[in-house]
């Protein structure tokens, strides 16, 4: 059956293109196709330190050229120059351009190979933009002939446009304080902000909807685009596309269903093309089913990309914030002990003055009171700084890319304590009655601490979201179940509960009852996958109107 599906995909794609192209349109194997792109649009396409083209788009194009037997040459320059080069015929194809209906009147687009988010960026302290119309009269930096440049012109927003050649120019110009906002792509802008060491640039308002991002040619050059579209379909069917995507963009979903690799598919391509004309009716029906399946797959992929983009942005922002907070914390941790020692040294002189002249004011209060309170205040300040540093370190560990195995020796109570610290603010806002009972001397287990910590955080956040008012409580407890040789963690809430018909679907990807408030349905799905990796189980016991108890069981080797 998988082989049949592969043949269906290849034959259907070939039939669609062969039905419209003459033999004169077959590619010339000696021709070098000129491929254009943006010179500074990481991680999609950019020039490396040696000036060589690299990035997700470049590696994807190289793979397509390899499987299709064509030759390509990359030309990366500023985006406005590249669009003009395509229209002048100086290049044959753009390897990454966002689709719009207006652009579709001028260019022909391939199926999307990625999705890109555009957002409004500003400096810290500037007003938040809740609607694109709020940019009217503002000084806005955009990339020349980029999709947001087109959008602002087509919709007559009325902003004062400042045009730049690259996203790096836009970020630098905004950071310099000369303009109000920049309307640019999420991932490249955050990537460049971190690389350039710019920490005062933040997102302002919600991101635009995800835009399809793929290859494009001038109208009339559909035969060339057909080769790239066919090559892209081949890479998706063989799993090569997923490898390239994982390397550069890293989707959220950790467990994927792999495609079978068809090593001999294109050796017999000519035979298959002849066979298609003999069974045209059958393949048309199969093609319709395949299109429906691909449409559903594309919808799921889009949601994964949206969530992946959010998590990538969050990781970059957390790393920057952690660095900024650690610097003043380090200064305070160094100076407070010195101040405490200095006060102790001065205490003898102050006492002598007190004994000789009586009480006197110190810092607006009487010395007899301050001599007891100053050491306590310094101790409290030092403890507060240590708490800030511990929270920042926990956030940094949580957002750091996880490359470890599941063979660490883990203390369940330790990672549970860290998880509680990370969601402490959410817990305080959600309930006035949170309790944690951690079992004594629990045995350790082997696994991945960061992933299990992610599961515990997800369970606590879900419990907070289930509460309807702050008087309802949340309980967490850990213990060792000797009869089954398992560690148990339970999170119970007095929230709204879960309808019985939804219990079995809680771990399904994209199943959520909170879609209207931004829920993606990925949290429990990812958590369940992590628990299964550790050989454990995640079970739910819930009654509508009474609350929910989630039980995490982990085996001990």
C-alpha cells in the first residue's frame, strides 16, 4: 500500500504537468538555472562568513536540483534587486517568496515549502499596536518590495514608510531610535536581534496570519516551476524534505510518522509515465483522494509551524532577558555582603555615639531601631537577589534546546520543585490554595529531566486554566508505589472538569476545548509522547463541575 501511494503521487504530479507541456518544454540538462534569494534573511537564506549562500532555502534547492538532475547557480542580493532581476529575466526563479493574491497576478507560485509570520516590532516602552490601522502617521521601517511593503501600499494604511534593503538594516535602524516601528518577519528579525546583540527590540501586538512561502517564476515559465514542484514532492515523499526542515527550522512535534524512502522510484520513471496513460481513470480517482489527504496534512503542518515559531521566539527572548537580569543580580550579590561587612565595622562607632549622646536618627528612623533592622534588611535583599537568579537560571535551562538522552539519573522532587518555581506567578494568579506534598527519600529514576519538567509544567498550567475562581484549590503530591515499583506524581484541581466523551481524546494531537482562547491542543499530546518515551503512563480522572486528577506514573529500573 505505501508503494502504491508513492506511485500515485509521482504519476499524478507527472500527468498534471505533462498534459500542459510539449516535448519542447523538457528541461535542457546543460542549462544552469539562476536561482535568486535574499542575502540576509536567516535562517531561510543568507551569506555565511565566507560569502557563500546557505540556509534552509539554499539546501532545499540544492536537494531539488540533485533529484531532478538540473544545475543551479545562486544569486543572493537585497530583496528589491532580486524581484527586479526576476522581472527583467536576469534570474529564472525565486526560491523563497510569500504568496499573496496580488503577487499571483504577476508570478506563478509552487506549493508552499514553509510558512512565515510577519509582525510589528518596536523598542521597549513604545505603545503596543493592536491593529494595523494604528500605524497611520507612524514612521514604519519595512523591507523594500517585501510582502509588508506591498501590503501597506495596497491597503493605504497611511504610515510614513522607511524602506531598507534587508531585515538586518530594519532592526539596526529601529534600535537606533530614529523611527517608531518595523514591520518585518518574525524568525529572521529575532535571529538577527540576537546575533547583533540588540536587546531592546520587542514584538508589539499580535503577529499576522501565517503566509505561504515557496518558489515563484514569471508568468509563462511554468515548465521550470513544474520541475521544482515535482522535486519538492519527491523530497517530501522520501523524507529528505523533513530532514532539511528539521535541521534549519526545527518543528515542535518531536515524534513524526516517517515516510518510506523510494530508492528506485525514478529509475523506472519513464515506464511509469507510459503506464499512467493506460489507467488514467483509476489514477484520477486516486489523485482526488491524495489531494484531500495532502490538504489535511497541510492544515496540521501549518498549526505545527505556528506553534514552533512561537516557541522559537520565546526561547530567543528568554535567553536575552536572562542575560540582562543576571548582570545586575551579579552586581548586587557582590556588593550586599560588602555593605553588610561595612555596617558591622561601623557598628562599634555608632554604639559609642549612642552610649555617649543618646538616640539619634539614622536613615529617617531612630538608631535604636535601625541597628536591629539594617542587618535583617540586607539579609532579605540578598535572599531576594538569590531567588531572582535561581528563577532566571531555571528559565534559561527550560528554554535551552534539549539534546540530552533519557539516561540521566533524576530526582523527581527536585525537578518538581523547579517546575513549581517556574509557574509560581501563574499559580498565584489562579488560586489562593495551592499545596505541594513531596514524598520523603524517593528513589531516583533514569530519564530526561528537562522533558519530565516540561510535562509537570504543562499539568500545572492546565490545572490553573481549569479553575473558575481563586478560592478553588490545586494539590500536587509525589510518592513511591512499592507494589508496582513506580514513582507517582498527582496534580488535582477543583476546576470545571472534563466531559466523559472527551477523556479518551485528551492526548490526541490538536484536540482542545480552548481553541477560541488560543489553545493548540499540542500540550498534552507532546507530554504523553514524552511519558511514553520514559515507559510511563499519564491517566485522567475527572468529573464535570468537581475537578480533575492527572496521574503521572514513571517506572524505576
